C-alpha cells in the first residue's frame, strides 16, 4: 500500500488525472485468481479515497490472460468492472487496451456496461504469429484485432479521451526511424482504427 500511495502522490504531483493500475499476478500461496481479485478489490477500496483526495482517478487495466500468473490476475474487462462496482468509488474506472482485450467475446457488452468509467484507451494490434507476448505488439492493422469495432464500442460507451498508441516492438518498430513510425501511426489510425 505504501507503493500504491507513492504512485498516487507521483501522479498528483505530475498533474496526471489518471493512474493506470496493473494489479500484479496471482497472490503467492494461492491458486486461480479468485483470492487475488478479492485482495485487489480490498486494496483498491482502501486506496480510492486517498486518490480522490489527491485529485487522481484510478483506472484498472486488465491484461491478456498470458500474463495472469505473474503480471496481472485481472484479465477481463468484466472482472475489472465487477471490482469497480464492488468498490463504488466515483474516481475508479478502467483502461481498455486493445492488445489485452481484443480476444474477449463479451467485450462489446462489457464496454457498454463500462460507460463513462472508461478512463483510457490504448491502441496497437495482436500479431497472429507473435514471437514475444511482451515486446512484439503489432502496428494497428497488422494483426487480428477488430480495431474499428472496438473503437466504435469504446466511443459508443461515451469515451471521448485520447487514443494512446502502445507499440512495444523491440525487433521491428523500435528499430525504425521515429518519424517513419509516427507517420505510420497517423496513417493507420485514420485508415484501420
């Protein structure tokens, strides 16, 4: 909790209106995600009033299930929204990252349920033949995510914020000239998102 409060303080000092939360994996000594999600709920409930007092909103970001063991026990938008409902804090919402949620057949329903609790939207693509689940994200349009449908559902839910591009790509996009990458991002955003 000390680290959580320190992160909230840092966000407040930077003037960042939203702190995106990656929850951490399955709690040591447990199996499955149920106990870990209860712990996340308890900790978020404890931190939300402090974040509110600092003018910071908290966004739970579910990660792709491949990260369930060590990075995030929170792997679905449904579970993130269930935590939001259980906590009931007005400064608590979700961050929707295409890379992590594109596969979820319940996504359209959960995005509609999220409404104005969507506090962030991250763009990239999931490559069908990804070589590294952390550092081989695709440029929008190079993968299998239905980017137009997801963005449409995010905006239909009421989200009017920024579309943040997150291309973690150690062996491809990070090796290219930054101007080329930015030009491609703009072109792909306009054509496939």
